[in-house]
C-alpha cells in the first residue's frame, strides 16, 4: 500500500525515480505506524498575515 500525500518527497526525486519514491514513502509510513508517530496538526493560533518581526515586536 502506497499512500500518496503531497509534500512528502521532493519533486525532483519524484520525477527522477518513481519506484524509489514509492518505496521510501511506504517505508516512512511503516516506520510511523511501528513507532506510533503522529502527524503534525495545524497550529490553530497561526496567522499567516502576521509577519515574524511584528509578532516578536509585540510579544514582550
């Protein structure tokens, strides 16, 4: 079972070696399942309109 998810493997690898991409993606998913690794969840506090320098200027 190969789970195809956007952004897991760099585009240049996908284009040059599709079988290797599928193999590595499968290994990654097996490892995640084996160790109980969870996928990151979106940060509910993230606001893309706030620039880093603005955030740190007002944080203190």
